[in-house]
C-alpha cells in the first residue's frame, strides 16, 4: 500500500516546488506546512488500510478486505495524478465539476490529457500500482492463522486514521496560499462536489431582465437602401494581444496584422469575457455573455438566452458559414455553430487536409481554411448575396506542434514551449494576410466589415498559471482587436469587451435591434474610459474580474486573496495594491466592493441561461414516459445496458445533399460506461459510411449520465451525400469508445455490422 501513498506525497512535493518557482519568498516553514495535509492524508489512509487488513480473521475476509483496499488506492492514485497533472499544466488545482466532466467526456478529454503526461509519469504510476495490486497478495498467504490486533489497538488505528483524514482537509494554509492548493487532491475534489447555492427571487428577476440582444433587426433611417455589407470574423485562437506586432512592436510574429492595422481601427484595450473558445464565440457572435461554467450549454437548442448575429442576419437575406481548422466534434462544436445561426459548418473532418500537417492534437494547419473561404465568398458574390463568414483558427492551440510550412524562428529563446506557440501565431498571420488579399482580389474587401479578434490569450507561468481557462490576468484576457470598416484609420483606447462587437457590426451595417437590447457599446474613438466591464474564469467559482478605467479587480472566491492592479502604472500586473497596502486599506475596501459587483455579474450571467427555455427544460423534454404512438417500434438491446424501443423519421424521400432527421427512443437499463459515445451510421450499397458521433440531447445529456429506468428521446440528423448511389439509406446506432476499438454488443435485434443496431431504412430522392 505504501507505493501509491508515497507517490501522492511526492506529487504534492512537486506541486509545492512548482508553486515556489512563482513565489520564491515562500519560507521553509510554509513549504513544510503545505506538505502536512498530504502527510496526514497518507497516514490516515494507511492506518485505515492497516486496520482493514490486520483486523479481520479468516483468509476469505482478509482477501475481500485487501481487494477493497486496492480498489480504493487505485481510485485515490487516479484522482491524485489527474489533479497533479492538471495543476502542472494550468497552475491551478483541479475541482470536482471539471473532474466529473472529464470522466463523462473521457473520449474527448483523453487526447488533451495524454498530451500532457510524460513517460516518466506513466512509469511511476505503473510501479505504484504494482506495489499495491500485486505485492500485497503475498502478505495474505497463510495470514489467517496469524493473530491480529484486537480491541484497543484496532480501535486506535481506526479512530486515528479517520482523525488524520479529517484533519488533512482542514489544516490552515500559510498566509497568501489558497486552501484548495493546500488540501490533498482527493479532499479538494470531495469538498468541491457541493450542490448549487439557492437563488434569491431578486437575483432571478435581474437575470430575466438582463439584456440578451435583439429578437429581430430593422434598417435604421440612415441606412443606405440596397447597400448591404458583408461581415467577416477572423477569430484568432489562443492569441494574446502582446503576442502580436501591433501591440508589441518588438515582436516579429504578425507583420501582416501590423500592416493591415494601419488601414483600420486598432483597439488598444480589448478583453475576453470568458477565456474559453466555445464561450468566447457566444460573446463575439451573440453580443451577450455566455454561461460561466465548464459545460457548453449554449450548444443545446434553446440553451442560448437570445438570438445571435448570424441568425438575425439570415433573416435579412445573408448567407452564413462557419469554418475552423480543428475537428468538428470537440465540445459539440457543430451543435454550437447551428445554435449560433450558421447554415454551413466546415472543419478538418470535412475539409481537404492532404498536404497539411496536424498543428496540435485536434487541429490542422490554418491554411486549410483559405480555399473554402475563398470559394464561399466567390459564390456569395456571384449570387449577389451578402454574407457572414466566421473563420476560427486552431493551430495556435496547445500543444503547439512544430510545422514545416513557413519554417521556425526564435521568438523566445528562454522558453521553448512559448517559442513554439509564438511560431504558431506567426503562421496564423499568413492566413489572415491571405484571406484579406483574397477579399481584395475578389473585389469585396471594400464591401466587407472585417473583425479580427482573439478568443483569449495564453499564459506561460507569468503569474504561476498556464494555458487560459483559469487565468484572470492580461496575458489571457487582453486580446487583439482590429476593425476594417472603411473608416479612417486610428486607435481606440478602450476598455472594450467582446460583447461590443455585435452592437458595432449592427451600427456599421445600419440595423437597429427590435425587441431587445445589448449590454455592450458601439466601438467609437471616444469610448468612455471609466466604464465597467466584467470577465470570469471558465470554471465555476474560480475568478471574477472587474475592469474600470485603469483599475482591475480580481475576485478569487476564497481560493486566493482578492487583488487590485493599476493597469497604467503596472501593465504586467506585478504589484497587487491590496497585498502592498494591507487588508484594512482603501485598496482592500475598493476590491471588496468590486467583489460584490463581479460576483453578482457572474450569477446573473449564469442564470440568464437557466431563465430561458434552457438546459434543464431540454433534458426534461427528452425524457418521455413511453414510446409515442406515431413512432415505429424497434426490437433491440445493447447488452443489459440500453434497450431501443423505437424510432421516428420522415417517410417522404430526402434529397441528396439534405439531412435525414431521426429520433431514437432509448430505455436505460443500467449505467452506461463513461467512455462510450453514442454513434449513428448511415449506409448504402457503396463503400462510404456516414458516421455521426454526438453527445445525446443536442449535446446536453451525455449517455454516461443517463439514469436507469428513464426513456430518452434523442434527435439527430444524418447528411445524405450528394453522390449517394441508392434510393435508400440504412440507419443504425451504436455505443462505441472514442477510438472505435470497443463497443456495447447488440444482444437483441437486427445487426448488420458489429456493435450496430439497425433501426430503419429511409427513402432517398434521386
């Protein structure tokens, strides 16, 4: 048993060492104090293990006790290692909501996680598991005849173990260190698995009244009749403002962006709302804040609390398309794109990738976007139809692999990982330049409103944090923003938020909102410098940020002390005014008042989604009592886990190039393994198969969360290829692991391929 417990303590020691790199003034006493909780945790678990193994008499009982102890140790080791690697990658402790999301969506998250784990970690895990799963069995041979401790000694071990485990979660941390870091990783997970707080009627009323954009658009009186401009959003993945040449002239990463900036409006202080791509897309394209939290509830039908810009402009006759260089399945991106209002979604799964390298674990080079973007613009121009096109880059996302195209330069000689990222930013700059030159060649640049904006930045330990999700500092929140709108070149000081983009687009296009309003402002040279804007971390209850003029206040929900910075005198956010002046100072009072405002902003933002048709309603609507009368009954079962009751689908032929919409009714018999994903297949007599993997109930209700006894109605669509050879399409469903190597077996019903249950054959129009 000692191997896993020793590894847990060593992992905490490594985290303390990493923490002290960013806090070199940490005393030896404070470092020991940080290690004490994990030592208590290991001692407590060890004492309970000793009592469980040494106390029972009889070999059968001891073998059972050893098996239970081994399973517990394996779970502790898994949770501790996941928390450990997460901290080393991000600089922040792992909490239960994100840990549980990783289990539910293990197929999608595994690729991200394994890219962070070196071979040495796998080896240590294997050795620790060997010591706990193999070696202890030698100790139980013949031990039934050996007398074990009884009475007072056994009770002392049990009580002492429980006391040590309890104390490990409540040892006070040193000053300036959050309790979530000081606690053992397992205790941190357990103590963050708490129910949501009750919501006051006043807060719910405020959320329902919060601005969530227009229901429709109408031309303003000043709008020129018949002159409808195009809109292009170039969304730069993981790109900090200071990683680009216009904001940091010493950087040579984005010379093209610097050239184009001389022709447009550069916003000096633009900020992300929630530093995660799916959330940023909602802020940029909808004009109201996304829900704060790790679930992308905006991908659910009715999960967005208002109508987004693409949907509004489609009503005005615009063609709409969304293109990204990443794969389309991650975080239900296809569902999110549809919810935003786009007609077309192209990604690395349906774009030609021959000749393009993989730039990270889920995206190809951004250059794969140039040809389809040019084709879309040319087709729209030929139809004389205005367009809304969003291009989302992906090559700048972690893990920043080296790509041959455009070579490699040295931008940061001291940090090789950051240097790879800056080279990805440089390659991204080529795409921005090429796309804008294509618009010029096609003769539409002067008729197009172009917004070049970062979704969020990236951190490399500047404040002891890495990546972006939980970073409230400007290396992540400060993003580039360039407007090419035909107006005189210039600069806007700000502050500006991503929520200002939709109001600005509508102003430039000559539309005004009907039936709603926006929280953002139209971007102009005289933006109020003392306005308050807000931001929040991606994970629940991690950070809330208020920026007012030159003052930036960060609330950390008790995880760390609140902070206050003067962005003019201290743009790198190195001098926390609260820490420098004391907790009884005016700075502390200022930060406390901002805390109340920013916390309320986060609560209102979160409740906005719940106050609409929203998440829970979609789940409740998907739960049915029985198979509807108009559904076609199906006999099918996947082992003892899922029974398929029936299906609904159109009986009229679907044209080639169109979508067949299906609803399949699943009766849950037992818990679905968390690594299984629901997959739909469309087959014909030809060799090609339409395969669609998705999270059920439009991305809201993963199969791993289904409850035994309920009946789930899951709706999906399968595209019919333009070259479909037959007048039918056979549709089947299955539950498969992400890599396709494992599936739930079909134990009842018609199966034509392993792990696939045939549900219907639908007519296709020739």
